[in-house]
């Protein structure tokens, strides 16, 4: 059985499309369990969820990552899938294709789609996410994005990859692990439980990092895609990035095991420095946008230089604010 875990909080805008697409899969319904952990929705999230025969768990005040740990405790399946309420499956064979490598090869630990689904009529920001394979330009720039950009063909992400029928058999290390773990990521439950999955320490990338460190390092990157309906405005997109940096990185950095930028690694620091320089000057992001536009004629490519610049400003503001507040608290203690 596949247990799909979804954390929600006021997810009414996207949840119906998400659940409908799951129930529309050709995979036998009796082998799909949907577990929803809600952090205190005040919109129609619960009403929508109850239409789809789900296991509903209310945990008011819980963050998305903590909710996933709670969902894992209630999941009955031997394969766990991490979905966002803003993920939509357009391929009716998606689950069948993702699960196949796990069934066929006992050495495959997890499985996930190669790309985000590109929909020409989607919002410009969702199209950007599909075109570049990220909703944050930092992982793309430091070569740790988990989804393939439309800039490239085949498999051009990190890890040692071998082409199989319908997927790439990829071996990761703790040093080259991309930002995997969510948005349609499937993993064997018995392997996942070997990670630090307590509610306080659960982060979707970190638990994958934990199992890779233990030697469970083979993953299937399947030649399919999933929609990430992440934002309908630039403001909502940047608000999400700002909140994630603050809540999942700065405030919980002592609990994190995985770091996109490792400050003791010259290569990581160098690539981050280049990202900042490129973002401020906009030349390199603009060149990538033009290169992409020549391949797929969509103006969404040109969100990239804008997003790079704004991300640099927003992240810098958050780091400075967090550091100054931390310093001020130390001063007050003395």
C-alpha cells in the first residue's frame, strides 16, 4: 500500500485539485491511503478533504514538517509519499510509474518525478517553477535542485545516474544530495524509519539525508512530472520563501542535518557568492532566460532575473534581522 501524506493549513485553493488527481490514478484505489494532517484550517479545507475518503488528523498549530512526522506514525502503507496540497498529478499512470522501480528493484530506496509539469495556461510563476525546476533559485544556482529544468534534456542533475527503462537509477552521497523529499517523493517506510523522524527533528530533506548517510543511497528519478501550484502572485511566492527561510532554516538551524550551503565547503560558498553576484548584476540570470526562451517561447523564463534579485534581497534581510535579534538578546542577558 502507498500512504500519501499531506500537511494542510488553509489549503482550500488547491486541495480539491490535488485529491481529485490522486483519486483519478489508474493505480488500484484500495492500495492508496491518503493521510491529511491539518494545522488548524479556518477555510473549507476539511470540507474538501472529507469528500475524498481520507484519514483526517487535526493538530492545531503544527508546522508542515512536524505534521509529516505525525502522518508517518498513522500511515499504514509500506511506501510513504510526501505530497503538498498544491501538487496535482496530470499523468494518470504517475503512481504506477513511480512505484514500479521500488517493486522491481529492492535496492532502490526512493522514487520521484524528474520534472515539474509545464502547463502553458498556468500562472506565470507556476510556469517558471516548471521551466527552471525550482521555486527557489538558490538550489538551482548551487546545483542542488531536485527537478530537471526545461533548459536541459535527459538527466543533468547531481548523482551518478544509469538510464533504465522509464527512469534513471541514481546514487547519491551526503555531499551531492539535492533538495529531495517532497512534491511527489516516494520512499520505503522501513528505510524512512531509520532516519530521525521525531516531530521536532523531521524535515523532508533531512530524513533523506539521514538514510543516505546510512548507505541507503539508490533512488529512481522517473521520467514523469507533477504539477506544483505554488503561487499565483509574486508576493505570495516571495512570502513563502521568506517564511521557509525563517522557520525552517534560521530558527531551526541547530536541528538541521542537511544544508544547501555548507559553510565549511569552499565550493558551496563560492557558488553562493557567484549567485549573489549574478543576481545583483542580472546578466547571467538574463542569459539563462534568453537561452530558455529560444527553446520554449514563454515569457515566464524572464521571471528568473527578477526572482534571483528579490531572493537575494529577502534572504539578506532575513539573515541580518535574525543575526541582529540574536546578538541583541545576548547583550540583554549580560
